[in-house]
C-alpha cells in the first residue's frame, strides 16, 4: 500500500513555501514545477509515483511558489524565495530540475546562488520570453481574469499536450476545472504575468555546473528553439548536453516514457543522449 506524501512548509524570515519530500537516496534532487492552474501540491502522490524509479538513489523535494503572492511578483522574486526555502531546509549542492517556468526559476538560482546547485536539468524552458511567446500566455491570463476555469484548463491542456493526448484528456480537464477556486485563479494570473519580459540569456555563461537541456520539437508554448538557444549560449562547454524529443509537446516531462530515466543517467554521470 502506497503511503500518502505529506505536505510540509518551509519558513524563513519573510515568507513561507509549501513542499513535499519523498525517496530515501543519499543524493538530493529538487524539482521546481512550471506554471499551473492548480498547485502541484494537489498531485503529490501522483508525482511521487511518477519518480518512483529514482527514489533509491535520491531524496526528492518538490516546491510550490510562496504562500502569499504579492500582486507583482517576478521570476527573479520566485527564485529568491525558492533559494530561501532551500536554505531554510539546509539544502545545498542539490541536483536541480526545473520545468517550463520552473526552469526559468532554476536558471536564476544557478546564476545567483551557484553554491546551491550541483547539477542542473532544464526542461521545456526559455532564457528569454519574447512577445510572441507571451501572446499565448496573455490569452490564458485573460481567461483566468474572466473566471473561466473550464476554458483556461482546456486552452492550457491544448497548448501543453500532443493533440491525441489532449483530446483523450479533454473531459478530465473540464472536470478538474470545476474544483478551481477564485484564489487559485488569482495566483495563476500573478505567476503568469511574471513571465512577461523574463530575460536571463546574457547571464547563462555564469552557470558553471553540468547542465542538461531537454526540449521537444513540437513545443507549442515556448518553441523548440528556446531549448537550443540555452545550450548554444553556454558556449558548447564540457558538461552541457542538449536532447530534443519530437512529438511529445511542451509537457514532454510528463509524456515521454524515458524522460525520468534520461535525467537519472545525466545525474549519475552517464551521457543523457544515449
């Protein structure tokens, strides 16, 4: 019988952040998830099950955003708060995996707090959110501000997942939307607006730890070129790897069956490209 994962709270002088932990390995893996309509804390058991194969070698932490989101909150602010949560829990030299907006947060942490990061995995993310990329996100923001959770979930799912998978899950997404609260929509708007103008491209050369960048050719949110740009900007130095899937969508971190295995190979020192 699978034990339920407990939601805990990291506290520091100026804030609080929910997280959960599972696994029993000596190494630490921290996951910073992307933008979502509802918190990943709601899916703690499912996340633990998805990463079950890594739990012998890693103790895995998954972090939310801070509890009390101010009206204006940048990706850098998110990174500062996430780093504060790491320190509150005594986490240093972690293996850090960030997906989508979580990847942006992770890049900020790796640039500004290098002592916290041992290895970095960046999934379906971008070092610079262009006006073209933000146009889609702006549509999500409008749906959230209108209070239309069903349309937001549908638009979000359609952009993140391959067409066949989205069509199969459409009814489930509509059902999930029924549980969305006004506060969750408010938080979504704040987090989504934080993406506008995000730009860390010129600072990527400050990241010195080993890095694995994973993208998908069919990423309809941030685009395939965003992943290539990150790897290119790091100057082709040793320790930087790029792997591109094809046909798995922006949410390739959920849809590609060997995604977690690829991360595990990279973190253990093997080539993730095999």
